[in-house]
C-alpha cells in the first residue's frame, strides 16, 4: 500500500495516526516457525541479501505472520540510504560486508497473523495486533511508534532533527496491496540547500543525533520512545514454499 504525497499538514491532520518516515527500503517479511522470507514490492526475494532478518524466527516462536516494514542502515546514530546501497549490490553478502553494514528491520504493519488475513481490518486494529506480537529484537528488529493526533508535534520534531518526514494514516484505513491511497499521506521534510560562506566554502552541517531507540519530547505531552520510503505491495507468500 502506497502513501500519497502531501505538501503539508491538512486541517484534519489531528484525525490521523502519525509515524516517522524512514530512509530505507520497503519490504515485506513472512515468518512461520523457523522460516523467514523477505521480498521487495516488485516480488524480488531478498532473504539471502539480508540474512539478519532471520532473527525474527526466534521471537516469533511457532506463530506465523506477514509483516510490512522498512530495512534501514545506520551511519552513526541515524539512517543512511547511501550506506544501505552497499548492501543492495550483491545477492549473498559476505561476512565482511554483513559486519560493516548491519541493517535494522523497522516493522509498522501486520498483514496476516496465523490464518487470518488482516488486510480488511482497520489500521488501528492491525497496529494493536502488531504491538502484541512482541517482535522486537535489539539491534535487528524494531516496531516504530504510532502517535494518534500528534502529527504536528511529530513533524516539528522531524524538522528539528532534519530527518526525512512523516507518514499519516487514517485509523480506519484498510490495507490495499499495491494501491496508492489518500488514506495514507507522506509529508517530506524539504531540506533547504545549505549556503556557502563568504569565502565560498560550504557551511558546516549542524550536529545531528538520532538513535533508533531514543526518547523524543513532543510539546504538550509526555516523552515517547522512537524505535523507512513509503509503500510496497505486499503479496501473501508462504514461508514454507
């Protein structure tokens, strides 16, 4: 399911649930027992490219699920798509590359749990089910926060830290594989070009910190914990096939 671009917050933005927009690769992951499979929106199987996703098997136990998420690589404390591209060039990365460019799977939706197809269930229900699955794996798998009614505060925090943007999702939205919809909106943080100094050299970039597991303060509410491009068409696949 693909988010539609939006120039800014609409008057009804408070009616949406807000999430961080990550700078990574959208992927679907299916887990069944000890088997894990992953693929891109074009159907390309990437299980061998990102073997670390196998960590899901340990926390899933005997449960089966199809998940929608984003694969990110960190450069210091923040996602870096340029670094991630190093992992995209081979079909079976060696031990050296795996160690040099570790990746994290950010999960933000569950499309199937056991034998139940959840695509026809409201987003807020899918999110609640996702959080109940307990799929977090430190350093490998995270479930991002979903913030009802906090679009403005989250966008302000994103802009302050010069991150990619936010995604807004209507609480009642169903999941339509491969379809772009106005029920999901993406708002990019448009980065202004940095001006050079009088001597013609580039202005220094401000220091930026953003650990994947951090705590952000939003105006008017308690602190919340943060745990990546919008939209893939997740097709149901069997891990056993």
